[in-house]
C-alpha cells in the first residue's frame, strides 16, 4: 500500500485524486497498525462457484421500495444481513422510528445553500430507493430532511462540514440530500459522534461535469448503533469519490451505492476501519454499471 509519510507523519492509505487535506481527513483518525481493507471482497458472497446463489445475492436484483411494509421481517438468514447481529440493531428493523434524530450542523462557504425541508420536497428520493428493511424504515419515519446544494460552476476552496452529534438512545430516522450542481467541485465531510440509535439515508446527486468527494467518518461513542444507506446518482462526465471511515460505535453498518445515468461518469469507493473487540463494523458497496463508458 503506498504511503504519504511526508504529509501525514505516519503510514496511511493514499486515495488518488483527493487533495492533501482530504486525505488527512480520511486518515487522521488512524495510525500505523490500522487495518485497511477493500470492502468489495466482502461483498462477493461466500460461494463464488454457485452461480445461482450469486445471482440471488445481487443487490441489483433485490426489491426496492420507499415503504417498510414491502420488506419481509428480517431473520438474519438473508444474504445481505447474514453478518449483522440483528439483536444489536436497537430495533431499527422492527418498529417505527419515533426518536429525535441528531440535527446536522453544517459549516460551509457562503455560496453553499443549506435548507431544512419537509419530506414532500421534490429533491428527496432523487438519488435512490431503499433496498432493505432498515433503510425503508428510516424513509417511512423521517419528517424533515437537510438539503445541501453546491451551486453550478462553484469550486469550493473550503470543505463542507456536516457534524452529526448524537445525544440519546431512542431509535430515530435521519435524511440528508447533498447535490452538486453542474460543473461544481467540492469536498463534503460527514462526521458522526456521540451516542445514538440511528437509521440514516444520505443521497448524493452529482450532476453533469460535477466533481464531488465525500468522506463519511463514523467516530461514535461505544454504545452507538448506526445503519446508514448512501445513494449516489451520477450525471454525464461526473466524478464521485466516496470514503467510509468507521472507528467507533457498538454496531455500524454502511451500505453505499452508485448509479450511473449518462456516459463518461466515474466513481471511486473506499473503506477504512479500525475495530476493537466487541465492535461490529460492516460496509457493503454496490456500483450499478447500467450505462456504457463509465468507470469504477
């Protein structure tokens, strides 16, 4: 694994195309013996020689719905949930999420637009549809969403920082939409800290010729439970880089996916995590290559 000792002062994975500050954000929580693993191998299934089983396990073939009632109750025998200890999900898969989600605190350059909107806002649902029971439960339960918009042609010199600090343990739902307008360039950092029981959906809309780099850091307290589905939709010649850094929490499960909608788009998806005894940290990524001349 290449290193950047001169910049960071210790061994760390290099993420091609990320500026030095972005690389530091993705690695400053780690140290020399950090375990770095690509999540894609984890996503291939346990029986690669059984073609039928691989087809059934494909996320591209799974049910998608905004309604939690459309998904059968989880048993733990499902391919997508076979590694997840359901008893430690804090009820995120069982009941309506009535708790108060931590309010995102957004720090951004002045040209960035930050809004709190109702669930009827037309931008909600523009990047993806839930593909599992927990994500659908979050979608069915949230009442307000945070929408962050990077204007067209803006090239942000400073990062957009979204801090999510949990202060309770009542199961809650959260929804965030981040849109990069055409020809814009930005780095967005999601930081999760504190205690929570949270089901979360995060949408990234990367329009034509836009470039969006995202670092999602899960540095929760030891008792936190967090299940997060990330959806990215890429336009023509769009560039999207997505880095998941999971460190804290009792159970943290992140499922990022990218969908191409026009030729020329490119995505890079990375995972970095450091796990202590007793923690469950899981990341399952998916890229939908449904459009020609795209790259991942």
